[in-house]
């Protein structure tokens, strides 16, 4: 996927003015946010499950090398081949090589953000291999000119039914249907033939289980079954951090993943695949490969961002983020949007290539409140901002403003005088409307909304008045 994260501000601005997108994004709060809230009440003790999940993910990450070695041993013992890729390009080459070795002409894929990271469809296309996305959302995006996903679990959340109906009738050359079930039926009909013709299935992994060498896959459409049981070759492409020691770990994490993601107590489909098809088995791939990708993940170990590796890709942080809810996923310009993306993207592609992402947050803290594995996202965003400042990556105007603020904040008397002057000046500027519609240096705010005037008093004045009123 092409990196456009450096253009966040401009991309976000365009999306804020897109009324249709704004309507479509309301699904996040009406569907996912409320769904999650209800689903969590079904757990006896959500916080206890959350603590257990944190502990289990930490156990994986603290000894990542050991669990990965164990995973490799167990998967190999059951007939699979485990391959390691240091970066995206190497991962793409490995998958293409596997396809060529097995004379693969056509691939069916499940949704996988890691394959977006490595641009797998493009690599396969360049090698003359047809690759079809089979997750309904991803399929819609693929037939719409390989549009990138805008959400990690609901890739097409930015579109509405009418847009999809138009697209289907144009691409499938069939009468325009408008019912969601009919549109899904039409996609199913088209995809059925692709499943039957495919020589290779590519999936991501929700979890890799070290003790059994298995891959756990979660979907709501069952396409993971069709991708892994019908073709002769199954390739799992995933990040190294997805490994967990035991099946018990998967059971704990699965109590949180669908609930946090879509508000379901359990996903419609859950597959646990272990090794290649046995002699007595009717279904399954004859050849199974794991392509395990680092691409910046192990660099996070031992840093302020290590806890990010706990992420189970549920999407709850973006569903609840007031910034994501307004700008949608495409504004972020790479694979991972929302608060988790604003931490991962600068770490994976370089802070200088994602300058505005750590700033794309109000630091309201909601993302860490809803994160099932308690990743301190606001703290990490703050750390990235500090890094940017230390490396001189912020614009001079911002750095100057911070320097001025620092000058006053370490001189309390001067700060008090300046704050009082600023407050009363702003109050006067608001006139009778008590609103400021143009403010030099803050046009980013006043271009789209008025700035309410302050009371004319400083915080200290108000605080003192409150204390006096309470007789203290
Ligand atoms: S950071 Fe937390 S909330 Fe966000 S996707 Fe990862 S696990 Fe889910």
C-alpha cells in the first residue's frame, strides 16, 4: 500500500468536507460503540478478563524468540514450512516463490492487514498470478480499483449500501440490487467460482499457537474455511508478534476480541488449523506455509513502544476515537488508522514520514479505556510528540510557540500577568456575540468554527473565587 501518511492534514481536511463520508462514519458509534458496550456486560468480570489478557500477551512478547522457535518446531513437526521475512519486500518475494513452486495461477485471500503492509496483491499481479479478495468488504474495495481499506476490521465502513449497489451493477453487469442480503448473495455467487478454481489460499492469522503450531482465524463470513480447505496450498502471512504460548491464551483473548471489535460474544466462524491434511482427512491443504514477518516489530522490543506488540487488532480504539470518527481511515494514509495506527505507522515507516499522526489525537484517553489489552496509547502518542520535538521535526512556528510557553510557565508571576492580559484581550475580541471568528495563528480552528471567548478571568482567578465561595 502506498504511503501517504505525510499528507494527513490535507487528507483529513478533504474528508471533513465530505458529507456522505460523515454520514457513513456514524455507523462506528451506532453499531460498534454501542455493540461493544452491550457485549461487555455479558462478561462476569470484564476487568479481570482484561488483566488476564494483558498478562498472557506480555508473556508472549517478553519471550518472543522462545515462543516463535517453539511454534516453528511444532508447525514443522505437523508438515508445515515456516519461513521468516525481515521486511515487506522479502515477504512478498517468499509468497510469490511459493506460488511459482506450486504452479499456482490463482489465489484466494482472506482479509489481512499484514498483506496490505507488504503489498501482496501487487507482488502476485506482477508475477502474473490472479489474487482475489474474498472478505466481502475487501472484495468490494478490490473491484473498485484496488481501493485501500479504511478500517482494520470493517474495511469498507466508509461506503454506504447505495455506493456498493452502483459498483456491483457496474462491475458485475447485472441489474442493480439494493438489499444488503441480495448484494451479499451476488458477491457469494461470483466468489464461489473463484474459490473452486483457486490453487492457493492466503490468510493472515489472529493468533499463532506455539504449543501446537496452529493458526487461529476469525471471520464472520466463513471465507477463511473456503480459502484454507479447498486450495492445495495454504500460506499464512502474519507478523511475528501474533504468537501466543498456548490454546488457553487463545481462549482468553477470544473472550475479548469479537466483543471489542464488533460487539459479538463470538465471531460467526472460528478456525483452528494445525498442519497439513492427514491421510485420513478429506479436507485441508496439502502444503502449508507460514511467512512470519518482522518489518519493524522486533525493533519495538525494549522501547517505550513494546506494549504496542500486545495489540490484537480489534479496532476498538479507532471506533471510539473522536478524530477517526470524523476523518475515517483513509486520512491516515497507510495500513493502520486511528490511535493504534498513529503509534504503529511512525514506528514502522519512520517518524519523519508520519509527522502529523502523533498529533491526530485529542489525548482524551478513550482509546486506552476501551483497549482490551490495556495499551497506553495516549502515553505513546505523547512520547512520539516528544521524539519529534527532540529531533527538530516539528514546524518552527510550533517549536517557537512551545518555547514561548516554556518561558512563561517557569516564571509564575510573568505567567499570571500574561494569562490575564490574553484572557481579557480575547474577551474584548469576541464583541457582543462572545465569539471570535478570526484569530491570527489559529485559523485551523476558526476557518471551520467560531472560537468561544474565555470568561476574561484566568483559571487561578476562577479557582480562588470558587474556594472563597466555599468558605475556604
Ligand atoms: S490498540 Fe487495543 S483497541 Fe486498538 S486495535 Fe489494538 S488491541 Fe484493539
